[in-house]
C-alpha cells in the first residue's frame, strides 16, 4: 500500500511538467517509440527506467579546495562519471549503468569512479590526499534519497605522509530530502529540496574534516521512462463489434443493452452560421470511470475531462499519440468532481461539475472565426478527452460541426460523428455504412433528436465503444484553464 508521501511520486510517473536541463541531456536517449508504446490506459501502465543520470557536485568548498591553490590537485571522473567545468562551475554527472524502478523506489547504479587528488608529495608520484568514490548507488524512495559508495582514501596522517589507502565498502555518504518529481513525456526529473547531509560514516571520505550533517551539494536526477502494458486481457477491438440494432427510438439516450458506464454525448445548438458566436450546450453521461490525473493540480485525483471546441487535426486523440498542436482549442471547459472545481480555477476558469453519476453539462462558445484564427485546416467540432494529463480512450469523442452561411434555408447539420477520416474506408460506403462498420470501434450514432427548420435545435447523441489506445504524453494547451 502506498503512503501519501510516495503517492505523488508514483502517480507522477505518468505526469507532465517542466523538463530540466538534465532531462534535456537525456533526450538523446531513445524513449519508447510510438510503435512500441503502451496500449493500455495510463493507470494500467508499468513504468521502467530506460536511462537515467544524476548530478551531484559533492560540495562547492571541497571542489574549490581540491582544485584550488591549497591542494593543487584534480577531480576526475572515470567510467560513467564525467567532471566538467572548473571551480564553482564544476559539474559532476553520473550516468546510471543500471536503473530499476520498483513501485515508488528508484535505484540507480553507476559504473565508474570519482577521483580526488591533492597535496602532491614533493619527492614521489603520490598524493597525500587521494580519495576515490566508486560503485555508486543512488536510491530514491519517495522523499528520501541516499548515495552509497565504496570509498578508498588515504587517511590524513600529517602534511607530508601519503598514508596507505584504506578501503571501506558500501558507505552511505549523503542523504537528501527530495522534492516532488516532474515529468515531461517520458522524461522524469526529481531534485532534492536543498542541500544534502553528510552522514557519520561518510565523514571518512573527506578526511573527517566535516561533521555529520554538514551540507553537501544538492542532487538532481533525470530519467527516461519506458511504459509498457500488462499482457492484454482482451483484444484491442472486440471480435464482435457492438452493433447496435437500429435504435427504434433515437430520442432515448440510454441504451439498456449497453453498460451503464458507456460515455455518451449530446449537444444542442442553434443554427451554426459562419459568422458570430453561438452557445452550444454539451451534455455527457456515463463518464463514471475512475480516471486519475497525473499532473497538478489534480494529480492522483479524478482527472475529469475537457470539453473543447476547435478545429482539430485529423489525428487529434491523445491516446493515439497526437500532441497538443493537433488540438487548437477556441473554447474549453473542464468537467471535474465538485470538490475539485476550485482546484482547477472554479467556474470562472471553465470548471463544470462532473457529477458522481458521471454526467456533466457544459456550454461552449462556438465561433468559426475564433477557430480559424487558431488553425488553417482541420475539422470543426466539439471534442472530449481526459483532463489532467490522463489518457482515457473511451472519453475521446468528437461531434463534427458544420457552419453555414448566414442566410440559408436549411439549418447547419452536424457531419456524421466519426472523427478519424484517415481511417475511414475508401470503398464508397455510405455514411450509414461507415457508422455501422465503425471499424475503429467508434461513434455509433444512437440518434438524432429534433432536427427542424432554421433555428432548430440539434441534438446528436453518440456513443462509442472503448478501444485500446496508444500511450502519449502530450497534453492539451488549455487557454484560460489551469494546467
Ligand atoms: C599535505 C596534507 C594536507 C594539507 C597541507 C591540507 C591542508 C588543508 C587546509 C589548509 C585546509 C583548509 C582549507 C580552507 O578551509 O580554506 C584543508 C581543508 C580540507 N582538507 Fe586538507 N590538507 C591535507 C590533507 C588532506 C587529506 C589527506 C584529506 C582527506 C583525506 C584532506 C581533506 C580536507 C577537506 C575535506 C578539507 C575541507 C575543505 C573545505 O570544504 O573547505 N586534506 N586542508
């Protein structure tokens, strides 16, 4: 069972935030490609570490001492440890040879050594200060981190004796308190909240010149995560697609044969003319699934969903790996549980309630002009998808919209609510065929309510079969909403 302290850490393994310079340096390491990306929901994924490194500059005064005019020595890295820069700009980077993630515990092992030499003996090749830290192991468990190393050091005897090297194995040198981690895509970073603390046994590595608890350099860790899914329990696409028999009563939004939790959308709008701004009311039902947000402000809580109007790219779905650029959003609401509405900025910033029964009502300002300002191409529509960095394929739905010139006799008609034109067949199937075959398990139209003359209220109800999705971590830009 996870402790509250650990929870943000593990949750954040699928979260997002700023990348640090260290994370950027890891960017060259190939992360999971889209092809091998996970095909399960975020909370089912198992994360492993693909590459990791950390920076720990020992202690500024020590580095100055060793490389400065007192010790006139050097600090060198061997193997997977590199030392760059000089004096106060010295940076010591440790590249993990092995990285293991076990629940909330991240363990990095570094092959290599850091070697400090100082006070050269006048008449020999020996250095009176000769300290080597090797076999480094960094463990981060929730908010606690500790660095363990084998230490080989000449103890300080006097100012002219190079005493025999003394070996000590598995010395815990320094401990830190860690901040909350951040993640950008597969890149995971975590820093200490401040300086580290030298341990009693770690004093030996520094000639016992420091006291236990003395400040040591802070720690910055970056890792590239690899996400995989457990063995699938069900095929990505059901063998027998849920082919709804022609609904005899389209005005009945609920289909008793479908599970209660099948998300459905309905919307009502006045005629959508190409000019002006129209208020479209979107209602949702069946959004009962417990989908967890992976980034603040809702990390670890129900992620809710975005209800957005915009001109989205053909491939816009987070679960298919589409980045935020694919989703230029002219207006958006965020449906979250009532207790979380203030956390996301309240109604003033677009929060609407997602009730415990999984329903919501959101009003969107729909303006063709506004959407056109954001994108030169793409499909006008109302889109829903999981918020807070979560990925939930069954919540990714689209209601395509069409705008008409200001004067026509006929009202604006939504296009068929299938939203992946690139996956539609080219066989000349009719719209109805396409809806029925719905080869990606998507958007079976249950009905159209009230489609009448100019100014008519259009209500479309769509449902969709959840389908397996590919992982992604690009998150939508949310103008006017907290991230
Ligand atoms: C010829 C032998 C040595 C001489 C003359 C010497 C001299 C000094 C001096 C003058 C300082 C004070 C620096 C300052 O506070 O500004 C110092 C600090 C220190 N020495 Fe040595 N030392 C010697 C050997 C060693 C050895 C063998 C070790 C470790 C095994 C060692 C570890 C340290 C450490 C850790 C500091 C504290 C550096 C700091 O953080 O400011 N020294 N030493």
